[in-house]
C-alpha cells in the first residue's frame, strides 16, 4: 500500500512570509498527526485529527500556525507569518484509529524540511 | 507531564557487534506503550519495536530486543550483529493508553556503525 505522502520535501522562505505543507495519509486511516522536529530534537506533536475533527492542538502555536483536514483525508498545515525558530522538519503521520482499543501504529511520511531565513 | 530521556546523544559500534541504547521515562500511568523508532538521513521514521507496559516479557524483533524495567522506568534497545544499515538516529517514544495516541519522543541517539 502507498505510504504517507508529503509535499514539498524542502522549502526555504524568508521570515514573515507564509508557507503551507500538504499531507495525504494512508488510505483508510482516520487519524492524522502533524509533528514538528527541530534539528537535534525528537518530534513534538503539533496537532492531531480524528477524521476532520481536532483531537489535540494543545501544542500548536495558534497565533501563527493553522491546520485543516476538511474532508477527513488530506491535510494542510500553514504558518503565517513564519519566524526563524520555525525552521524544522514537519512530519505527518497517520494511523488506522486512535483510542484505547489497542496499539495502532503511526506511519510517518518523509517530512518537509523548512528553512526560514 | 510525561517525559522521555535519552542520555546518549551519540553511540558507535563495530559492524557485527552488539550495542545498547538507553532510555528512561517518567509517568504516573500504569498502562502505556513504549516504542523505538529509527530515523535514517531520509528522515522517514520507521518503527523498530514496541512494548506494552502490561507485558512482562521483553519484546524482540529479529536482531532488535528491549530490556523493559517497569519499576525503574527504563527501556533500552539492544541491537545484535550490527549492520551498516542500522546507522541512524534512534528515538525512544512513549504513548499513554488512556489519553489518545500522542507520542512523546526522547531527544534521540545518533548511532554510527563502523565497518
């Protein structure tokens, strides 16, 4: 089966510009995650969707970051305006379902490397 | 809040030898899951092995095994017969059972395999 797709793979922008990332999860996966991975650190969850509803966005900087998953499939993550500290790899992951019914593995995409200059 | 600590920023091993990566975590929960992920330079996060906290038996996957010490909140990864393709960043991760499926990651250990 096809894996999690992300685009673009690389993006360079100047501070105060806006940028958007796209993620297409594995077919049938209801749960979608966006993680931010700053160089030298482990990934940190930004937002989690269950179908098209937000489950957890407690660590999303809402003054500049937004995300949507309108039809419960693809998702976009936007940053506006970007700051230097937003330079990171943005990872998208999906899983079949979330909750307490068992361990459902999260499958990760290749990520988008963002450089803000 | 749950935290995951990997105290070894870098490790190296000779090809065909065995190496152990360390991980400790802090939680007040009794039911949870622990994972080791591998991230090669391609940035693709790949699940290596997982452990359910309620299971006393340590998980194994071919050359990869864990030493899970629940009381000590320790979860180390042993890689036997190391291969050049094992070179990557390794992340330990924690997931609660009862509060959704957020993964909390450690800082990572960069593993180098020397020929």
